């Protein structure tokens, strides 16, 4: 890996990638939260005091901020990029948001690439599926592979294509989590959680809903605020396609309200006879 890597944003994704890839001093990182400098040092990357310092000399930039900060990061930092540097926007935002970010990066002489991360970074780590789109997608895919990412696929030369796949898919993935929370809140209040989950187990295989419910709820409690911001972008995606995001709007509210508020752990499964549910 000859080219220097810059990480803009050092939350869960940046930290996980840096530790798994072992980039060490070949990578520099910047985050607006000073407390994350300690995470950078533990991961072995160079902790930069400013965004300018992190971007100096970098040929590959991984932008891993929050969804609501993705466009501003591109607009604010575009002028600091090395000419021809590849800005990999790995944030979960709508295609229109990515196209606006691309305009800022390209106007300053950088190469913008739309990257969609299609699974949680843990436990996949460097095997997490990445979809890459944009005029520089081919070069970016090569650079990402050279940096250690093992599951990279280009999906076209149009910025926004990778994002559209991710955002529309997210309508289902994040929507199921939100529906689970609503179901479990009602089931616990009625004292029928065990029966509801048993009934779902009878109609859905192979994964137990006891396991799935606990997992979905944990993800919302831990990441609800970030996921709500992402789902706002999914709503924009649907609206841009002429589809009214009725359920997606509800998912935004439920994800945000559930953040930091765990629901009681579902009961352990017990032996039941097979039954079906309409």
C-alpha cells in the first residue's frame, strides 16, 4: 500500500477498519471529537490535530462521518485534498446527497467515489461488502483492495447508484428493526411476549425470533440515533423516486426514540408444538 490513507471520522467503522487492516503509521485520522484521539493511538494510526494535517499527502480518503455530516465534510474539506485524491464517501446517505458532495469534491480537483457499506462492520471487518460507484470507481476499488478490503464490487459509473442500492435496501433492514421494537413494547406491556415470539417462531424459519428480536432491539438501543439519520436519507431516496415514504418516516421516529432505551430481554425459548399464524 504505497498511497497514504486518511480517515475522516473515527467512530466504530474507522476504528474497526484501522485495527483490522493494521495500517499503522501509513494512515492518518481526524475526528471532530478530540476524545477519539485515544482510539486512534490504540489503533496505531497517526492521530491528526486538524483535518488539513490528516489530508496532507493522502491519495485515498475514507470519509466515515455520520449521515447528517457527510455533505458538510465534503464541502468543508474539498479544498484540502491533494489533486486527484480519491474521496471514498462511505456514509449512508441519499443519492442526491452524494451527488452534491461529489460536486464539491470534483470542483476542487479531487475524485469522488460513492461507496455503500452493506453490512455491520463487526464482525465482518475487512470482509464487509462494499459497493463502489462513480467515474473513478475502478481505481477506487483497486485502492480499497490494496488497503485490505476483501469484498469490493463496482456497480457503475454513476455517483448515487451504490447509495440507491443501500438506501432502498435499508428501508427493509432498518424497518424490520423498528417494527420489532414496536411489537416488543406492546407484547411486554400486555404480558404476552413469550406467546408472540413462539407464534413467530412457528411461522418463520430458520432463525429463532427470540434471537432476532434481541439482536434488532440491541442495534436500535446502541445505534438508534445514527440509524434514524440514515433512514431520513432513505426517506429522501424514496421521495426522489416519487414514492411516499410513509413507513420509512415512522421508522425514523421509532429508531430515534429507541436510542439508549433498551427493551427487557426476550424470554428464553421453551419447547412448544408447531403452530401457524396468519
